[in-house]
C-alpha cells in the first residue's frame, strides 16, 4: 500500500470514517505532520490510540486561515518514533504525554520526562532543570498552596531576584476522565464532561455535544445553537470579570477587586436564570439544550445584563485610570508573538501577544457561523495586554449578547441524535473563555468510544507562563500567574 501524500481535511464539528484517515509508517507520519505545520498549520491534538501491545499516533492540525482541520495517523508503533518537537516545539508536551501514557519514546526529544506522573503513579517531581553557578539558588513553591488553590509545584532557578527559568509540575489530582470515557457514552459521561474544568462547563459540554452530533450525522436546532452561544458568552463574561478583579487584587487595587467579585456573581446568576445552575450544568445536551429562554425571562436577562455591563465598565475605568496599576502591569511577564506562535498558545494568552487566533472566527461552528464577534488582540504580550484583551472581550461579548437576546430565532430546542457511527473519528473545537477546547472521539465497531481525547486550553498555555517569568523578579510570579489563570484539573485529564 503506497503512503498517502497529505492529511485528510474536515471542518469543525465533523466526522470522518477511520478508514479514510491517512496512515503512514511512524517516521513518515512525523515528517508528514511537520510538513503540515510548516505550511501554516498548528497542532490541536496529538495522542495515542492503543492497539494491543502497540500504539497508533493521531494528529489533528488546524489551518486557521482556511477554516479547516487536517487529520492523519501512524501505523501501529511498538516502542519509538522520531521526535516532532525538534522541528515543531509546540509538540513537546504532546509527545511527553504520549510517552507517559503509552510508553512510546519520541527519539531525540530535548527534555523527555513525565508530564504528570512517574511510572509508580506518583507525581512527576524529579529531574528538574538546573542552572549552575555560585550565586544561583532554587525556590520551590507548592504543591500545597494557601487557601483552596489546587496543587501544583513551581521550581524557580534564580539569580538574586531575577528568574532565569521556571519549571512547572502538575498532576497531583488526576481523575482519569479520559480513561473513564472509554466504552461510552455512559450514564455518567455528560456529568463528567461538565466538570472537566468546573469554570468551563459550557465550553466542554458544547464540545462534547458537537462530537456526539457529528458521530450521529445530525445537528442541533438553530434555537439550541443560539442558546449555546448565549451561554458560552455569559461564561466568558463571568470569568473575564473575575480575572480583572483578581488582577486588581494582586496589585492591591481594592476598588476594582471588590466590584468585580460582585459583578462576576451577577453574570453567573444570569446563567442560573437560564437553567437553574450558575455554571450552566444541565443546560447543554447532545442534540440541543435542555432548557429554553422564553421571552419574559429573556427580557429580564437583558435588563440585568445591561446593569452588570455598566458596572463592569465603571470598575474597569477605575483600573485603567490608576497609574499604580499600569506601572505594575506594563512590561511584566511579556511574551512575544514569535514565542506565542512557536509554543502554540491559544485564547487570550495568544491574542495578548498580537496573534489573531479565535475558534469563533477561524473555525466557526454552531451559531457563530451566523453571528461573529470581533477578535480582540493587543500587541505587547505583557500582563497589561492580557488584562486589556479580557476587557475588550467583556465589551464585545456584552454587545453580542444584547444583540442576540433582542433577536432570538424561533423553533424547536432539541432533537434526538441517532446512534453514533461505527469506526469514525470526530473533532470539535470550541472557543472557551481560556481559549481553544478540542475534543476528539474515535468509535469502535459498535459505535462506542474507543478513545476520547480532550485538550483544555491550559494544556497549551502553561508553557507560556513559564516563558513569561524569564527575566522577571520572582515577586512578579503571582501577578503573571493570575494574568494567565490556567486550570490545574483541566491540564490533567
């Protein structure tokens, strides 16, 4: 059988028979993936599919300018393959994860170590990078933190107060969500997907629903697509507002901190007005939505939304007018556009470095095919940029919601999807508030999940936090960390 010449193309929220996914020997597959990335693609997913004692690799590459996705797979691999990281640094965590999960070694990987757990199941705490020198010292933070912060270990290599290198070790609360999905969907699957990252319930539930609909060859009704888009932007508003308040708190600017804490709750309560849950649990279902938003409640939601947006504008004005805030935000934790592209950053973290990258614009699906939101970017890549992108998105999401609530489509809210197609691969991308959420499902001969892979935006962006600390004072770490506000549990699925 001759090797295919290129990856297969599909659109966001679509499926493809497994037999139509092009296949290469391991070496050629790595080269083919690198070629796709060299011609403008970026790596959305790279994961292993067990086949007995061997493992197939699967790659999903996004071509944002063309609004298309490309997929390919390797022949079964027993133990090793050439490293893709040497040519494409954005693959470094993906390859380490495959090695950790399946034992397949990426030959030549520059820093091969477990992403989350060692072979004995313990967190991957050993073999940290070290900087040598008589005046170099290490600072270890975590994994146990104050308050209710999730566990994570941060190892700083410092010269005086200057951070030369930061290494981040996560994986202290592994829940095994992906393993639990094998053989599904199960009765608990939807609940598990809604809690992958608790502050991103709508984003992950929407991606899961899109995957199931693609496998069933159906689509949610337009009114359900509209309601999902409304809920997704409410989720964005709540979290971005909370982050502005948290950033203000980290530089001791209490007026905005206190106000945003209250306003975040107001936005969460708008989601509760739709479905009875502040985080949106129980709203999204494969085939549509479980709850509707009739005219009376829609009018109530619109009124409360206007008040919350006005209060958010006032709180943001206090923040931007404070010289003390600007002096702490500017030039702190900067990441260049080249670094963002090279490491595959997504969401506000990428857009704050001037990278125009947004699933709602690049790979629109659902209601975002009909109603666009301008992409918010900022060029400087520092804490100020990440805060400004959040504020721009609050304004634009707010305007989008006001327009959509005033012109809701009619029609049914839910259809019943048929059975999932057998031996089929489906891919769904959703622009969550942290960035791109990617779900990939591969079914077996009975239409059950043979493999279900999820990539939360935090998986891409923790590397960005490590880069942002280089050359910074170690005292800037809390502020830089909050400017990314990444998920620990979303990283470890």
